[in-house]
């Protein structure tokens, strides 16, 4: 059997092997000219080229776009307007009331995203911490349950959105449960508050498995003898949790917090499929604002979208720097 | 039964006593399992129901299809109903046609006699069965075969290119000393900060300028130079001893051969992890394909699903079935390869 598998495997990679053989002679000639060290450039080139064209160049161009106006997509056709787009986004009489802002949609999106992040991240940290603590106990079928909570993480955001749209619809499962419990059915996604809560709940459902894994890895790294010592001293479990588990889990918890923040700020796909930003603008989040002002609305404004995305990017850079610093510190602690 | 229960809920090492924390633990785990799998299972169950059944409230748990029967003198099989007649008797009749609130029915055993029944007095005769048409029709008639093919193409190509370019770059960054190596590494780490949603507008214009708009390659190329992939592979390749490479050089192996025949096979475990990640990432991608692809025949499954689900009159029986199709590869990954991913995340913290 193993022989057959090997033969099949070879047959499948045969074209690749042929290609690899074909590129060897020219590369050998190149190596003769540049020496062994010069080959580093050859190996780096493809990745670096794609990377430059599709990440670095756009990154620089983004600033250029944010300082131009009009609706054209080619940079050459766009008039330079300086900081006008930023001024448009930031001009506001009363920041607590988006309606008084020049770009009221932007401020609505900022407000919604801020609220979303506060609620979703808190919920996420609490739920995944509880799950990690439970999975860290000595229970039967631990690897099975670890997999269970990870299942939604793999689903695509579109699938996640559709699964829950189907459950929350008028004739859906949730209303069936409501009726069985003797409660009034609701059209959940037509209600501003319920729709907002749904985006929080659904995105937590979809991603908590990921954060649970990070926390579980942290819990398993806590030395067992600390707990044994606590047991010898008959320390109450609550105290063990506050004095041993939580402080030692601190770095992982911080990483989870910041990662959840970074991803929360960018919330788009599943919320978009679930509610489409509605009802009204109650679930309009920043990425959807950027997408719509740059691509989907009748009046496309790439400059405005670029400026908004740079503002969002600035927030993300700060958060990522905090995350890098935190994980450095966590690494350092582990090494010690 | 009790013995199974005893086996499942027996606590290790602490004797048979149940503490309140055990009850809380198992409540959380069981509730969690229902909540994690339930919604997807409900969707799969619903995807086998016909449109009429989907519109019902309260919904049934199992999918049913209406029974039909061949009746002499009619070309098509007729649907069966349980009808209550005016004289109070209940009979199983086949419906010929419906006119307003009146249903014209016939007894399959006696095809000559037509009976008129008010539609309030008849209920469809159903048996448990699967509405497989939900799957067949959109695949054939609504382009979903095309969407499926596009998704498969994008996922395969992007994963192959990712593996090749990322492993080459990782090889250079882990096995050579050259000027600017640290700068390149820093650049790669730094771009972890730049998610796609931040560079949508300029990326669109770059893709436009390179003529990749409305092409599957416009979806594939911007995603393949993943910094996470390079990082993951480099960390793994650092553990491959340099002596192996030196020995090969002694035997006059070219650098390319060293990469292809020594380093790549040795890095297979890390490549496998990256391949699984890449397949899931690319299969699930939504925002970028949504922007680049505006021709319907180029849509990937995710974009196609969103488009059909966004129509004014959503045909849920098709959408549900196609959502299940979209889930299949990911479920396969979950069932067979979940272990690789969870260890990958726990080890490197990537997603």
C-alpha cells in the first residue's frame, strides 16, 4: 500500500519535478557568475516582487490617493486637493452627534465600530477565557471539545453570515425557540438594537475558538508545581485563580485582547452578509464605509475612501505595535 | 445507558464525587457543542427542504417531500393529499389542478371520477425525503458550477504560488548571510500591520494598471506573498542544520538543487501547515474578490453566494444548498486536518 501511495504521490508531483529540473541549468549558470551568495537574491526575488507590487506600492499610493479629489480611478486624472479629504472626514460640530458632521456616514461608522469593539472584545475575552479554563481541566474528550470550539473559525465569513441570517429570519430557528418558550417572535435583523447585538454575537461565535486556543496554550505553559504547592497549602480555588492563573496568563491575555481589538476594528464580511449595514445605518462599520465610498456607491470617491482607510490604518498600526511589544515581553518571560 | 454515562462523566483521579465545578464544566461544554455545531447542522437540514416547506412556520426538524403518484391518463406524476370530503370521509387523493380556492382532485384508484375539494380541507401527504433539486438546479442553471470552478482554481493556484514563493524567500532568509537581510525581515514583519482593508483603493488601481481587473489572477496575485507564510517557514528552516547544505555543496549540488531536494522535503511539516492555512484563507476570501470581480462568470463561490443572497427576492432553498457546498472543503479540513491548524496557532499564533 505504501508503495502505491508513493507512486501516486510521485505521479502527482511529476510536472513540478520536471519544472524544477528545467530551471536548474540556467540557475546553475547564474550561480557560476554571482557565486553562492548571489543566489539569495534569486530566491528572494519572486516573493519580494509580488510583495512590492501588491503591498508596498499600494501602501505609498494610498497617501497619494488620499490627497486627490474627483471620481476617477487613475491617479493622473485626479486633481491634487491637499488635506481636503481629511478635513472633510474630520470636520464636525459635535463629535457625539454624527449628524452634525460633514461626513455623517463616516462618523456613524466610527461610532458604531467603537461600540462594536468595546462590546465584542469584552465578550470575546470573557467567553474564550472561560472556555480555555474549562478545556484546561482534566476532562474526558478534551481534544474533541477543543476541536468543537474551533469549528466556526474555519467557516468563511459569508457562510457564517448566511447561517445566522437563516436562524434569525422571521421563520427561523430562534423564533421557533421563542414560540416554544411562549415568547413573542421577532424579526430580529429589522431591529436596530437586535441587529447590532447580532453582529457582536455572531462574530464572537465565529472567532472565539481562535482566542481560546491562544489562552489554552498559555494555561498549559503555567508550571504544574505552582498548583501543587497551592494544593498543599490548601489555598482556596478562587485565590489560586487570582494569584497564580491570571497573573501568569497575563501576557497571553494581553495578546488576545490586542489581537481581538485589531480584528474588531476591521469587522466587515460577516456583519455585511448578516445585516448589510442595516437596518438604517445601525450596523455600518468602518470597513464597509470605506468599501462603499470607494467602490460600491453610485458616486465613487476613491480619495475619501483612501483618507478614511489611512485613518483606520493609523489606529491599527498603534495597536499592532502594542501587540508586538506585548508578545516580545511574553517571549522574554517564557525564556527566563 | 447508565454505564455509558458513568464512563463519560467519570472524573479522573478524584473518585466519584461531583463538585459543582464539574457540573458547570459539562454544562458549558455541552451547551457549547450545541451552539457551535447546531447552527451549521440546522442549515444543512434546511438545505434539503423544498421552498414551500421553508416558508412554513413553525419549521419542522426533518426535511419532507410531498408524495406523488402516477395516475392513468396524466403525463406527469400528481401530488398526493389527504382530503376531507363533504360527507365527512377522509380519502387520499391526487391533485390535478388548483383553481382559486378550489382543488380538482382524483382518486388514483379510480381515475375517471373528478372530485372538487376546497383547499382548506386538504393537507399534503408527505414523507421524509430530500429536495435534492436545491443542489442540482443552481449548479446547472445559475452558474454555480462556474463559481465552484473559479473558487477551486483560485484556491489551488494561490496555494501553489504561496508555497513556492514563500519557501524560496524563507530559504534565502534563513540560509544565507547577505547585506540587508535584517531589513527585508523587518519589512516583512512590518507589513503584518497592513491588512488588505487599509489599501483597498490603491491596490485596486495597481490591479487595474496591470490589466488584472476582472481576471482571477487579480484575485490570486495580491494574496500570495503572505508575510505569515514567509515567517512560519523561515522559523522552521532555521532548525535545519547547515551541515546538510555544506555536504551537498561538497557533492557539487547547485543552490537550486539544495533548495528543491534537501530543504523543501525537510520543511514538509511546515509546508503542510502553510498549505492548509492557505487553502482555508483563499477559499474563504470575500472582500477582495468582491471588488476585483464584476463579471458574473468570474465570481467565486463566496461572491456568488453573497450576490444571490442579496437579491430582493432571496431564493433561500438554493442559497442554503450552495452554502452547504461552500462549507464542504472547510469541513473536510476540519475533520481530517484540524490538529495541524490548532497546533499551528498554538505554536506560532497565526491565523
